[in-house]
C-alpha cells in the first residue's frame, strides 16, 4: 500500500535524495569508495561541504558577513552552546513551548534569563507579540517554529539586541530576512537531512562576542575557523543535506518551495476548518506551515482512535499528535508532496461521511 509520510522528524526526504545517498554509500561521487569509508579530509568530501555551504547561502540569501558551519550534537547541544558563548549577564527568551523551555533551562546555567513573553497560559497555541525587548540583554532567543504545538513566527522580529533563532523545523521552508538575525541554527533532521548534523549560521561580529573561555568544541570560533572540520564531522548527514539543497535548487529554489508549502498548508487547514469533526488548535494567524495540528471537535472526542485507525488503513503515517497536545499532527515538510495532503484531506472527508 502507498504510504503518506507525515512524520515530525526525522521525516520525509525527496526520493532523488535517498537514491543519491544510497548510491554514495556504494560509490561516493565516482571515487570507487563508499562515502562511509573515506576520510573526511579528502578533496572530494571538502567539495561536499563547500557545495552545501554555497547552496545554503544561495537558497536562503545569506549575506556575505555570515558564516555557516555544520556540527554534531543536535539542536539540543546548541541550547547550551549559545549561552556558553554569548550569555554574560542576562538574556531574553520567548517561551513558546518545550523547545524553548529546554533552552531556558540550559541558559540558566550561565546567567540570568528574562522570559520576555510566554504562551504558556494557553498551552502554547499562539505566538506572543508586542513584548518589550530591553536593550541591556546579551541576546534575544526565539524558536521560529514550534514543532510540537504547530505555531510559527510569520515575521522576522526587529530586535535591538542580537536575535538568535532555533529554526530546526522551518529552515528553508519560507523566506527569512537573515540580516535580522545574529545566529540561526537547527537540527537538520526535518527539512534537510537525516539526524546527526546541526547547521549554524552566524554573523561575523558574534565571533568576537564570545564571553568566556570555553572548551574548544563549544566555542563557535572553532567550527568557523576549521571549516566544520575541527573533529570528524557527520559525513553522511552532510552529504544528504547537500543533495537536498541541490534538489531544492533544481525544483526552483526557496520561492517555489515556499509556494508549494503555502498551497499544502492552506489545503489542509481549509479542510480542518470546514470538516465538522475536526478543529485546529493554534490561533489562525500563527499556524505553522510545517506542523499542522488538529483535534476532534467538542462532542466528537471519542472518535479520535477510530480516525487514527481509519487514517492508518488509508496509508497515513506519523499523524499522531505529540502527547503534550494530543489529537493529530501532519508534518508537511518541503519533501512532502501535495498528493499526500490531498490523500489526508480525502481521508478526513470520508471519515466525516461515515460518521454523519
Ligand atoms: C524546534 C526544535 N528544536 C530543537 C529540537 C531538538 O533537536 P535535536 O533532537 O536535534 O536535539 C527539536 C526536535 O524535534 C525541534 O523540533
């Protein structure tokens, strides 16, 4: 049976990317050797890193005064790398759910944390807006897309202090004005690659703003100065990331990918709003393009397990909502085809007919 992959992460990657990755495991770029058994310090692999950086820069329109590096440890490692490098006295955080709470916990090990705003009061179903940003902060930290709750910032904040964003689950899904950020980072295992590599995009001036002596691997300068090769980098995920960026470019770049993402999300949200059995959980203006969350309408809650079974029988994979939110979550990352969303919509409509 055809499967429709809505996994939240690790998640769907384009078929051509998987084919290229499978091929490289046997014969990496015509070297006659497996990608898994070469030194990362070969010209061939250095070219992969260079390509990946160039494509990232081109697709996201990253200005020249920013550096890009790839490192292991997942986004969770950045939760402490960021305050270790930049939190001298006090940092501002906006609490929009689990991933910012975890980042706040780590930041408190290094200095004061001021939670400038929080959507905790409504189970993180909206993005706080209009909060004041004190000018004496070392930085302001946000999570651009909240994978678990399905909320997303739709505008780039104007911040008087360096703005740092976790874009693990919406990187390269929509245009972003990189020049408004001092640092953007994320685990690549949603839109770009398998688990194992984290991308960091950092403005040059931040490299001089490291506030304390740090272990070598924690200092941001280490990774910039050594071109992501201070230690053995996650070779395979970086290769796949390069292939995904090549795919994005061939598909028409970020503008086209964004157009498709909007089309898919509008289609699914329209059905959620129309269908008498389902309702969205997030304020309309803050709804994520990537992680689309919904629950059964009041009085129909008991139908949730039946819908889950029905959807499964129709080939839907990964639509169970996170345990903190319940209900359903369809993650519609870049590589999720429109056909998958059409199939889910058809499934919701059929289910409604069955329960009228
Ligand atoms: C927005 C966001 N930040 C951080 C993380 C943690 O990423 P990692 O597992 O790479 O540490 C996740 C994981 O799903 C996420 O969605």
